[in-house]
C-alpha cells in the first residue's frame, strides 16, 4: 500500500465509494434504490431462480455478495446489507449516512 501512497483508511474510503458506485450502476438497479448500497456477505431471500422484470435472476440464501476485481464471478441478486453501508461511516460519512437514511425510509414504507 505504501508504494501506491495509500493506507488502510484511504483504501477503505476508495472501497466504500467503489461499492456505492457499483450499487448505483447495478444491472439489478430496478430492485435497488440508490443511494442504498452495501454489498457484503449476508442472508438473502432463498436459493431459487426467478424471472423478474424480463430477466432470470439466481437468488441466494447466505452468500458473499458484491463485485469482483475481474467482474466475472459476481454474486449479486440485489440483496442489500444495510450494515455494510453503515459500518463504513468512518471512511465516507456523507455517502454512508445518506445511504442509511435511504435504507430507513425504504423500510418504513
């Protein structure tokens, strides 16, 4: 990290921003409302394949979700882990707090 003039804190900021950008550009975005973001290992709805909005989507129960470096082995069924966004608040407070507020508003409906 030092050779790239980075450290744990800066790397965590960049990772948080990258996850938010992924969530916003997510191809399953019709099921996700930005700025809600937070992809992390978590429980999902079930291990089933469903046809939604003209697409076949493989849903998972517990899985490690999120983008990968190569984007070839992405596990993403649209499941959002609110704790993933909230836990990064120290690194990117603006986007994490607004994302957390979005999560709360979504749940209250």
